[in-house]
């Protein structure tokens, strides 16, 4: 009860069944079941870890990068993940953005022609009805400078029945739309998830995946490699592996960046290039996203570089004269 005053508890029957098949205390259980560790106060963790509120010139709109914005449609999710970086928004009663806020968004986007991409987030945008989504997408399509809409959703994992023919038609009618699926473990890939992916791709919706690196859930290279391989088979391109954001109440999930970099080294060495996402650290205080790559350059000098191969060999590569 004390924990759920900090972040709501909610889970679909579908995900609950999947979680219990995985096992009590397993990787799915850890993601969604409240834990007393969430009450621990850590000095390096924050309520608004990415300073999103400071980058919100309009309520529900985050404008950190020149060419894109995030729109927070709702604080509602089908399942509330215990590592949520916006847990500050999911405390009391569920709520959605209203028409007045949407009108403010449209005015802001129209006044900033340098914004070319709009990312729909929340909460989960697919908790909206098809009709509400269609209305917003049509308004965005009227703004000539907005070229791409990206939707971030965990719904294909937690409530795959939400992906319907009608939803796919709505999305396709407002292309180009990209859908990034939030998935953390291969045990979340079910026949129902696969069917949802097939329905989306058959309607021309490009799919990417975003995964959060979580201690005790997926912080082993073989788990990530299997996840990305299985996603590729469903035509989902692994897009990003995110370092868990330093939100207060999530200390139990955090993995060091150094370990994350070593995991990525193994993922790169043992995977198809198609199955390698970007490893991203979203730096606090509004600094933004920084990609982290294993360092394969040992030494560089005029005309040559010393490189370390994926299997650990050191080789000299003769570089251009410039």
C-alpha cells in the first residue's frame, strides 16, 4: 500500500498470466510487482530525473532538441512498470490531456517550423481510442513542417489485443508513422505479440523496439542477444537500449554504464548488425541523450590507427594521409 502511493499498481490479466508462467520473482514479475525497495530514498535519484518539466514551454509538451518534441498524451498505462521514469505523473487518478492542451500544442508546433518530428508518449498513447488518435494525427498532418510522427507504446506486449485492423488503418491513413515497441525480455514475445506485430507491418507501419537495461531482468548479454534476434524475425528493428533513468524509487533496477558498455560489446560481437540497437544514456538536468559505444580504437597517430577487433585481436589500420 505504501509503495503504490508513489506509483500506481496496474496489470492486465494477459500480462499477469504471462508473468506467472514465467515464474514468481522472474524477469516479468520484477518489472510490474511493487517492491518495498521503491521506498528507499537515494540522493542521486530524482523525482524528475531528466528535468522534463523545465523543458515544457507548454503543458504536456517537451521541447529539448531543436527538431523534435515529445507530447505526453496521458499518464495512463495498461501495466505500470516499476522502473518508470515518469512515475511522478502516475500517482493519483488516471487522466488524459484535454482539448485545450491539444490546441496549445498545435499553436506551438505551427509557430516553430524547425520541429520536424513529433513523438507521442505518456503514459501509453495507445490507451486512447482510435477516434481520439485519429483526430490528433489529422491535426498534426495539417502542419507542413511536421514530417514524421513516432508513437512509443508497450501495449503490443501488455495488451496485444489493442492492435486491431481499425487501429492499423487509422495509423496508415496518417503516414509516415513509426511505432516503437517497449519490450525488455524475450519471454514477453508471445504468439499474441507476434500477431500484433504482423498486423502492424502488414499495414505498412515500420516497427522499432526500445528496451530499458534492468538489473535482474535483462542485464546479461545472452538475454539481450536472444531478444533482439527474436524481434528481427518479427520485422521489429532493435532501436534503443536505454540506461534506466535515475528516477527516485528505481535504485534496485540500475546497472552501471560500464557494465552496459561491456554488454553492448558482446551484443555487437555475437549479433547481426541489424540486431544491434543504440545504447543510450539520457543524462540528467536536461542535457539529453548520449550514445555509448565500446571503444575499439587503442591508439591513433598520423596515417594509422591501432584497433581492437571484436574477438580481441590488436591490428594496425593504415589511415588516409589527411
